[in-house]
C-alpha cells in the first residue's frame, strides 16, 4: 500500500509527515552518520512502514504539546495547525521542517526496533523460587519503574514547535509567557493605532483649552 504523506494542506488520508523521497534525501545528506547506511539499505516497503510508525510515535508522544490547534477536523494528522507561532511571534509553516526531520530521525530507528514497546508497570510475577525441604517460597515481581527510551535528537528538533512543555519533563514543571501592560499618560513619541490599522505618532501635546469645544455637550476630543 502506497504511503500517503502530509504536504501542509491537511491531507485527509495522510499517514506520515515525510515521504520516502524526503527521508531518502534527509539521510543522503548525512552520510557521516551510520544510520544513513541503515536507511539506504532498507527496502521500500520497510521504509514506508517505518515512516508510518515514526509519525504515530511523534503524534502520540508530542501531539498534546504542539503549539496552536488543528486546522481542520478531516485532516489525517495534527499538522497543519492554526494559531501556531514561535517565541518571536512569527507564524509557523503549515508543516514545519522540524516535524519532518523528527519523523526521519525516528523512522530509521523504527527499522530495527519498535519505538514504543510494551512495558511492565509492576505487580506481575517475574520469577518464583521454591524450596521443597523447608517449604520456602520466594516470589520476585516486575519492577514498578519501567525504563523508557529518550530520543534526544527528536526532543531537540521539536522543542521550537511545542507549547513550552515536554512529554518527558518532570511532573509540575511548566512554562508560561507573561505579558505586562501598564497604564500611563501618553508622551511625545508614543505610537497609536486604531482598530482599522491607521497609525500615528504623538508629536505635540496641547492644553485642553486649545482643543475644539462643543457648546451643546461640553465635550472635547482627547486625540486629534
């Protein structure tokens, strides 16, 4: 079955953030890395399956922490997104380069092993030791602290498209963007803009008595 890749338009049947051609180009440009040979030697069908698994891992692990919201309901994956801006306030692309590269990094690893294997969370019997003579029994249970694999390169790539949180962060550690607004009297040089977008700079302050006056209402404008 041919792989359907997301192209930034919100493809309903998208299965991967990277096509095989994109992944081939990504690893061809990194011939110094031993993983490049691993990817180049894989069969086409295996590459497609690895890209599907990599995308599923990215979506399941980092999806809840993406900036912004899904652009549409019918799109196959979580990108493209709306209200997605970086720390400088610039709009992120419909399909950020970081997401594509993270998918390529995980896909080559998925060729040799599952990215997210089953884990034992404790309580299950691992080994039972019995001693017949004195009826001694020893039971060993599976450790309750499972080990997980942290893909550091992927976490670094996706950091700029996440909302400040990381799936592997310690509990209670969060980040917040704070914007301060202070009320003060305008001074010469301040810039103003209306809702319609007309902009102007305060160049002179005049006494209230020099402003137009309405004898009927007794009102004067604050800004001309």
